[in-house]
């Protein structure tokens, strides 16, 4: 048998971990991908778990499963390492070799594993004023290690606030803004690092720098709030050194640590960072440093039961971008254009006299040749570096982050700006899983902008925008964007964590906060009122992630939260099932709403509310079905039927027109399957297409309608209209922004007005992913790549060429392996090249309805078509 005929299993994965180190699951589920000849199917698998004390191999398990397979042995304990390998056997008897091993290591699984206490610098005599600048403290401790006998060392660490930690003068890990933002009162993530190489025989030292971050720094709009979780920053660190003889030395935060002050003068997520290099303390995190004038630390409260291991990757620097244009604004000011609106910070290399200050300001756009910072509102976003005067000095702030394309640098003392000024892009370091391209360069740029808005807003939690004084985990934004996100990146671990926070912050009556973690937000948002489209995140987003991953455990974990939401709406609805009372945002940012009243869209807000209510009920019923909760399924299905009926009775006129004769109304009715029969759906599709055409194919929808319009047109055989909408360039449209050189998706269709001035609205972001949800239509309809069952176990290729686009392609790294399609439209023939991974099934549904079933592997096939329509 030749090599290509023998199946091969790649390194397995555990749960949704990119790096399964310090994980919190004691029985992690295992997944693997196999490459094998076409038509090969797995008939059985074996899993080997090599543990410290024993190697356990399962017998051959007869099963086709390869995704999230149950842990095959007794649960792991804290700090346990194991190597996981898999092999598979086909129906024809051919077996693979063992896969390469996945090295797993658990973190601290039990509260009792924590010896470390939370320590904070001793309270000053004068309490630090919460509105004053607070200088980020340093904490340190020295310890001894016996002669060269370290087997391994692990650091388990977290903080109230943000931390960076060093051992013997060397930074530990490359996580940024750790421990990230969770609902700190209930859940605080800790990180695990392998620090074996940091230690040396003899004297050692460990040192941490803390900053306010989300814990006590200024957050939120309208001036913001400080001390949201507490008024003292604190460190929890536990260094466990395992010696060759098996004994363990434990260095944990306790009252023997010392606290001092370093060179960071102040740092805030919104405000930026100020650093005075003259205050650097060389050797502060190495042994032998004199900390006699440092102060003691206090113990502060933190229940170790609230310390949890991460389920997603950390925030990291993922890319560096050099300026594309640097101009001198005047004698002392440079204007730097990085050519891309991004999220991160600027690193500079300068040389100059001690005490000289370099100031970096940030903005997404320019107006009249200067930074336009008005859209940042109260986010100051200014970094300051005071030189030590020691020669070449390189600096990047550590505990802040900005959304910007442009930087203005005052007092520049560097060399070549193209070398000495670098933008460093930061976000949650998820694996990229989805790609799209087509023959139209503008559409490609639009797609690229969606990817950039995703990157900029997946900074530990999914945010609305990354630049102004907001940056909150708005539920509605991710609710509409989650399917797109889950195609483009493996965001399961990150969003699973965030959804946990949503459920812990959900109110007792079922109300879902507008944004999570919830912070005070002024009278419009606090106290929270149940809002359609926003609160529905709890029912819809777990389901969307399940479609991408096939993970039913997430559905189980979030089920109660979803159910509590629809139960609440059932109480708020009238007897017929209409949710027709109370405050609603409606089709937020409908372009017809006045700039200062974005909720004043043209579609009846209660029509939208009832539509979402019905749609969430359906999702809860489907979820109950997957979870085997038959009674619930029947109950919610029955309720959903009633609400759909009430919806049609109230909002669909006998003529087939809707009471709100708007694109959003027809789009929700179609996409949420609210219409009684095929004839009603065809009528609605026709009217929707008419409205889009009579609007000149410009956008007439906001947050709710926009993600649904193109899919609703496609579902009713109006692809041509959907393409015309996609390819429109006049304002408002998706491509309009490209005229203004947009490199991310904007919050408003006209964040930049046609005359080139910035929209006067008080809420004008240039980096908001919600309206970029159209990218999922590019993936599923333009390219035609769809999961027809959860986890892409069955793949539907359903390309719908149009708009003069001559070819398109999409690739998705699915749980089974790479799924891909590329189609090309010739004169009278459509050629499709499609890839189905081993373990999955796939078929092409051609534009004329014909179906071609595909083997696994890559297949190229053609079919005659009508001549292409021109753009
Ligand atoms: C804005 C946010 C967000 C939206 C809410 C309703 O402040 O930017 O995008 O969800 O309003």
C-alpha cells in the first residue's frame, strides 16, 4: 500500500484550547483530523493517554466520531501532565500510525490548591484618590533555589488589575492585558506559565508590575467610573518549583513581599500611559536589588473558588505594522499614517536628553490634516515617554490600548521614522480559520475590513468599538456578528468564557445586560431593560457557535440562561404572544434615524421585538431537542408557534404587505421564518426586492436589518438584488466607506460624510463589526460554503454567482479539516473546485437546483449555466 493510501492523524486537540497548558478541564474532550484517500471512513479509533504513573490505551472503539470525543480515562488532577495520541482504523481495515502527541497540562483545579494570597501595596496614610493618577506599583520577592536540581517550575498568576511579571530580570510569557476582563466578582482567570528556564541555582527574584486596568481604572462613557471592582490593585502569584527528588518549593504571594514604585507614572485603558524612564530601577526583579526603602504589602480578600483557568487564548501582539506615510505637521510634530485602522499601541525608539518628553496621540481619522479625536469622546488615548537620556531607548506602553490608524508624535527624537516607529497590533490570539476572496477587489477589501474590525474588537471580550470611551461587551453587536466571527476565527473558547459572564450577570428575572461585564451606563442603560436583539444573545449565540463547532456542551452550559431569557419575555408579552411593551432600541442606526437619535428607525420596534422573541423561542426549542429535553422542546415549540401566529396577525396585512413597509421588517420575517407559507414568503421576498430597488440599492437598514437583508433576498430567489446592494457605492452602502479609504467597518454608514467631514453624531466609531455581518453572506452565498449540520459534518456548497463577479473562493478550517470551494464562471459554464475533509460529507447544489454528491478530497466539476449577468 502506498503512503498516500494510509490514513494520517494530525496532532489531536483538547477542548477548544489553542495551547492546552494550565487548562481547567479535568476530563477534556479530544478531537483529531485525519487525512486519508477519498471514500475512506473511520470505523474505529484508539486513544492513548500517557500519564506520569500509567499509560492508558483504549481498546479499538467502534465509532466514526473524531470531534470532542469524551475523555477516555479517569479525570486528570491538578498540575497533571499527559501526552495524548490517537490512531484510527478504516472500514477496509487500514489503520493509521499513532498521531504525534498532544502535551496537556492542567492548572490548579481546586480552590485548596491555592496557597497564594492576594497582596496589595500597603495602604498609604492618605488614601489614593480614585480620581487622581495612581502610580502602578511594583511587587517583589527574593528566594533561593538549591543547586541545579530544578525539574520544572510553574507560575500560576493573576491580579486585581493588570499584571506583567518577571523572574530574574526576564519577562514571563507574552500575554498582554492579563488576566483580561471577566465578571471579576464571580470569575477571575489565572494564567499558567512554564518558568523552568527562568530559574537558576542560588539566589532568584520574582517581580510584578500592576496597573489599574478594568479592575479599578476609569471605564465607560459620560466621564466613566473608577474602582468598579475594588480600590486596590493586587497580585496573586504561586510559583511551584519541582525538584529532581520530587520535593516542591513554593513561592507564593504573602506578606513577605515588598512593594515599590517603578517608572510608569500612570496608566489607564482609556487614558493612555505615562512613563518616566529616569525612574527605572535596574535589577528590580533580580536578586540583590536593595528594596530597603520599599514598603510592606497587605493581604486583601479573594476567594480562591473564583479563580478559573482560561478557555480561550490570551491577548498578544500578533502583528507589527510600519508607517506608510510620515509627514511633519510643524517643527515638533510628526503625523504618522499606518495605513490601517488597528488596535494596539505604538512602539518608539528614540535617543535624546534625559527628561525630554515624547507624546503620542492617537486617532482613527484625520480632519483638516490633523488628528480627529472628537469621536474618542472621553478616551484621552495619549501616551507619554520621558527619556532617561541613556542612548537608544525603545518603549511601548504596557497597560493601555488604543484604536487608531494615525499617530501624532510630538518631540520626536528618533532616527528613521519608518524603522523607529512601529504599530503593534493586539488582540485575542485566536487561530484564523476562515478566508474569502473573489474577482472584485472592492469586495475583497470590504471583507478584509471585516477581518480587521473583528481583530480590533476581540480583545479578550467581544466589544462594540475599541477606540472611544466605551469598548464594552455589547450583547447585540456580537449577537449579529457571531456567525461571521466563528467562520473567520476559532473564537469558541473566548466567547464561551464571555457567555459564562453573561449568564452570571443575567438578572434574577432573566434580564440580560446590554453589555457584559456590566458597568454603570447612565439612565439610558442603567438599570438594564430587556432589549430585543441584544438580550437574545443568550439564546442565539450559543447556537451559532454550536453550528460552527458541533459542541453541545456549550449549549448545555448556556441552556439555563437562554431559557430564563425567553421565560422573561413570555411574562412581558401580551396573551397573544406579542412583545409589544417597553423600551426597545429597534433597528438601531437605521440610516433614516436622525444622527442624535439612533433608535428612531423606521421599523416598528415591537415588530422587531416580537420577531426576536419568536426566533429565540425556536432556538431554545432546538437546543432542548439537542439536549434531550423533550418536554421543554414541546413547550417552547408550541410557544414559538403561537408567537409566529401573533406576529403574522399583527404585522402582516391581508395584502401581504407588512405594517412597517421596510426592508428590515421583511428581512426579519423571512430570516426568522415567521411567515405562514411559501406564498407569503415569496410575496415578502418580492416586496423586499422592490424596496431595495426603489431605494436605489442603497442601504436602508440598521443593526437588526443589515445582517439579514442579503440572506433574505437570496432565500427568495433575489440574488441579483442582493448583489446590487452589495456592490452599491453611493452612501449609504458597504462599499461607500472604501471611497473614504476605510480599512475597518464603521459604526454608521456615514461615519465619514460624503463631503469628507466626520459625522457630527456623538457616537461615531470607525471600527464596529456589527454591519460587517454581511461577510457571512459572502462566505455562504457568494462563495457558497455552508455547514449543513453542526460542526461542518455535512457541507453544502451552494455558490450563487452574480454581480459580474467571475470567481470566488472560501476556505474554512473546520473541526474535520479544511473545507474549501473555488468557483469560476465562464461564458456558459460554472466550474467548481470543492474540498471535503475526511470524516465529513459534502455536496454541491448548483444554481439550477441540480445536486452533485462529493467524495472526500478535492473534486473539480462543471455544469452548464445561463450566461452570466453583468455588473
Ligand atoms: C452603542 C454601542 C453599540 C450598540 C449600542 C446600542 O453605544 O456602540 O454598538 O450596541 O449603542
